[in-house]
């Protein structure tokens, strides 16, 4: 977990409502683009897919919902902790991100795995008889 002081900027139009945050590469602890991080300030936190930007190193680009979640305004500054999440955190991000192009296929995948597991169980039960 790394904590940094950031100046808050406005997210690019393409990132609005997609659960993305832009952070300079040097502040991502070597993580590649689209790595999911838990971004927290005090008791407020959210999950986001992190991309880079070529602005100032100490700048973070957040959309309006993320700024509201953290209680910060554009142009303000905030101390944030960035923590990479594991598999369960990535799945939670996929299922909760507001972008329908991401969460609808994720929910379909979850239901597909659940129904496949149910099919395996029922098939094994029928063979056992």
C-alpha cells in the first residue's frame, strides 16, 4: 500500500462512469494499465481500474462520482492510499462498476459459472444412482 498527496483533476470524458482513475505511472508501484486498485482516504474508499496520464506526477484524475465519494473538489488536494487488489477485488470491481459494457458480461459470466456448477452437481448425482 502506497500513500500519496494528490492534486485532484477532472477525468477525461471517456473515463466518466467507467470506474477508471488516471494516475501517473510513477505512483502506480509498477502496476500496468487497467490494474484494479482500492483507492482510499480515511474511511472512504472505492475500487477503480487505474490508467496513466502524462500530466504532473502528483495529479490524479477522478470523475465526479469518485470525487463525491472522497469528498474532494476539482483543484483540491487529498491524501490517498492506493492498494492493489487480488482476484476477489477484481471480481468485485467487475460486478460493481457502473459501465454496463463491463458489469453486464461479468454478471453473465457469474451466472454461467453458477449454472455450470449446478449442472456438474446434478450430473454427478444422476451417475451416482
